[in-house]
């Protein structure tokens, strides 16, 4: 990759500022972490930097405290969990800048976790003075927060102007390696599976991946916008009527690549275990909630022939069973394909896990919005700002 990696840096006896993604879900009250997945994802970079003899300053946002302290969005529970995972002390700073923080700066082998960056409105405003104060804490900078790389904030972009070197952490490295390979130089055939509710959320992704992939398999509610644009009946299915012209133009430009469902699971009302039927044509008054068995077979066959698979978004109303069948079936097909597979987006990740095949996927992205922008061909400010090799 063209950006410096943490492995390229001399970290011995250096104070290293690592921008991590500790935006973890908390139970009401803000004291208990309900998933430590993001903390665990940062451990390889943290351990590597400690092994190299660095003192670590870890920084993250958590939630949306709107520029002022909020005890329910404190990183204190994260410091406690990180201590448990590392088996060594983690000092918790009362703030992310100021004299109290400066008095706590870590010696080699020590870890200091700064308090929530977004307690200061200057973080999201990418304020230069705030950026300088953050940069003054460290000798070198590492960004391992891919999930925030699409944000031009002080801790992801602004402070980099005031540090001698800025490198990607091991998690960021991994994200960039797989996403770059899948979108720039994929092994062929290359297949993209795109689902979710809205065409408008994925316009740039469809247009950009259309230049890269050999087949684009469409599912989820956005399939009904394409179908209506073609003049097919969609009943009461979710459709973006203001995007029909756009859907037509995308279909025209991608006519040999874009594949739509040939059958559908429909219901009269969306609810758990609602009575459903499989149809080739959606009747009036019915709502499409999943791809049907013929579509599952056809999409699975296309996936089996692939050497690279890119997936973003579920094939139906995935959160209500049994309308997760199409999504789970495709997750299993991707796992069985042997292709290099890159999965992004929370629902796709849930599908991979509920299908029990997460360990057979090459790369599951940790950044929903960031991976979507990368797939759309949009340069991520947090990546662009890093030092070139």
C-alpha cells in the first residue's frame, strides 16, 4: 500500500498517539459494554507498539455527546475492559487535552487512554488549535480507526499536519489491503452482492463497482426500485419513486452486469413469522421481503464461479425470521466459493455470523460508512492524510 504502516516506524522510546475506534455499544447508564469487538480489533496494533518499546496514547470518540462532557459516554468502561484484555494497567485521562493530561503522559510500556474526543466541539470541526494540542502529546501518529477514516476530524486529519510521521495501524492496513485489492485489481470473475433498502444509499457504489465487477447481484428492497423502473409490478414493496429514472440509467449502463431477482418471498404485512408465499410476479397488496428459492439458486451459482466476492447489504427483511433465508443462503455460498471475500456493513456481518461462516470469509470490514465510501470510489480523508511511503 502507498501509505506508511506502523511496521515502517521506529517506535522505541517514542510516545505514539493511536487513533482507535472504541465507539462501543454501552448498556443504558453508560457503565457496561455490550460488545467489546472494536476493542479486540485494536489489540494487534496496541500489542505491536508496546513490543517495540513505545508509550501509548489511545484516543477515540464514543457516541454523540454533542461537544460537551456526558458521563454516559465516558471511555472509562473501555479502559477497564482494555486492562482485562491486555493484562496490564491502562491509565484513564480526565480529558483529552490540557495540563492534567500532559502530567500523565506515558513512559515506554505504559498506556494512557484519553477521555472522549467528542467532549470538545473542536474535534468534529477539525479545529487547528485543538489539533495542535493533540499533536503536542506525541512523537508519532498512528490511525487504526478505519470506521472513522471517512470523517475529516481533528484526530483523524487535523493533527497529522503537526506530527512528523503518520502511519496506518495493523487493522487499517488490513482494511486497505483487502478493499483496494477487491476494487482495483480483483481476481476474476469478480462478483458484487448489493442489498439494503435504498438505491439512493448505494448509487455511487453501484456506479463505481459497475466499472470493476463482472456481475452485480441486486437484492433487498432496492431491487424493487429497479423492477418498477423496468415496468414490473412490485405491489406494496418499498420503492424510491424519485429514483426510478436513476435506476433506469444504471440498468442501461450496466445491462450485461446487473442481475435482479427472478422470484420473491411476499407477505401482506411485515411482522415476525408472517404468512408468506413465493411468487414470480408480486401481486397487488403484497410486499417483497426476501429473494425466492430460484434467485437463491441462480445467485449461488454465480457466486460459486467467482474468484473475488464483494458484499454489502442484506437480501431482505433480514432482522425478521424467516425472511433472513436468502441472506443466510448467500452467506453460505460465499463461504463455500473459496473466493477472496470482502464483506462490509453491519447487516452483512450479522448474516455471516448467523450462518456460522465468519471464519471462512477473507475480510469482514470494521467500518460501515467508511467501507461504503471506499467501495464508491470516494477518497477517505483519514487515509489520504497519512504519510506516503
